[in-house]
C-alpha cells in the first residue's frame, strides 16, 4: 500500500468531522499514513533478517539489529498518532451523543 492510499483510507474515517478540524489534523493524518507504511516496511525487513543476530558458534552471544530499535520507535509514534486521531473521532461521536441526553 502506498502512502497516498493509506492517507485516503485514514482521511475517509473523518468524513463526519468538521471541515475546520479536518484541515487542522490533515498533517497528522499524512504523518500517520507515512508512519504506517514505514512500519510495514520495517516489519518486512524484520521478518527476513530477524531482530537479533546470534553468533553461529555461541548462541549466548547475541546482538540486537538496528531494525529492532527502529520498530520500537515507529510503533510508539504510530500508537501516539492513532491515539490522538482516535480522541478526535471520539469527541465527534460524543458530540452526536448529546442529542440523546434527553432520553436518559
């Protein structure tokens, strides 16, 4: 999947969000899409190379590969982006739920 496809997929989730708010978070949506694509690429690399290199004669000797650290960083970034975007979606849903307050 390309960055633009992921961007459009995420942006479509915000179809019911106010245009002003959508314009405000557009950059975050793009960064989320980039992060997701890069995270997928890192996962492919990790699947091929593994996360740890083990000495062939002494399995107790191990070395963490750079992809391991990159995965941790990108997962944290992606989680933070998703959390922020989800809170915006949640706020939008909560606003709609206020119409139901009279029935409680």
